[in-house]
């Protein structure tokens, strides 16, 4: 895909394997604000029609080391419930629903709902979801607003529990290897 741009949150997630293979990666940094800014910048600079997001996620639903394609993104940390809004709903944002659905690309991967939030989740999110990350919803929203397709695949590094911070770091290299193999098989 010549109109494809690859975005990941951190160089930790690629372990320099993509760069060693000659694949350009755009890194957003951690969190929704950084992800939204970088996604907008990448789309404007490259003119891509598809933004591919590869990265890590926690999950108590999927097994560790699985690759999961995100079919829907939700905000797990948007909580304006004291004003009568459902958790996950951004008030007065009539142009975009709280759930951002993606067209799936990979037939062989399991699909899941990813809850994005500006916190490292180690418990049950307030919004129902199968996996958690810190950037995906922002990427999805920018892509929807700019009419760019988003494909998002997450490597499950941890169980989103008390040991998540240890498991995340320990499992990043295997995740980078699996994501690189997926990329090379389908996009090179």
C-alpha cells in the first residue's frame, strides 16, 4: 500500500526492528493528545489514505502474546456522568458517536473493542471493552474526521492487572517481532 503510513506510540514498541527492516515508523508519544496531534501531522504530511496503528495493549479478555485487530474504539476515561452523560460519551460532540467503529482488514485475527484512556489501566475499565491502550481512540477520531482509514492491531503484553507494568516491558520484544512479521506479510 503506497498510501499507507505506520504509527506507533513509542520506539519501545518497535524495538528498532521496523527501522532495521527499512520501514518508516511515525511515533506519537504517550496519550490521546500526543496521538491526535501526531496523527493529524502524519496525514497532512504524507497524504496517506490509510493509517496503520501497531502497538501494545493490556487485556484481561485476550491471552497475552495475542495479536488483536481493533474493531471499535471507546474512551474509557471520559466521565461526565455527574452531568447526566454516559461514561465514555463526550458531551456536545454530535458529529461523532462515543464508539468509533473500524472496518476490519485481517480475517485471521480476533477482533476486540479497545478502551483508550490517559492512564495505565490495571483494573476493570468503566466502559465495557476487551483491551486497553492510551492512544487508539484519538487516532480513530482524527482519522474519521479526515476521512482516512485506520487499521489498528494490538499485541497483548499484559493482563491489565497489578503486574501489568512488569509484563508490558518484558513482552515488548516478542510483540515487536510479531507485529513486524504481520506488517511484512501483508504490506510489503
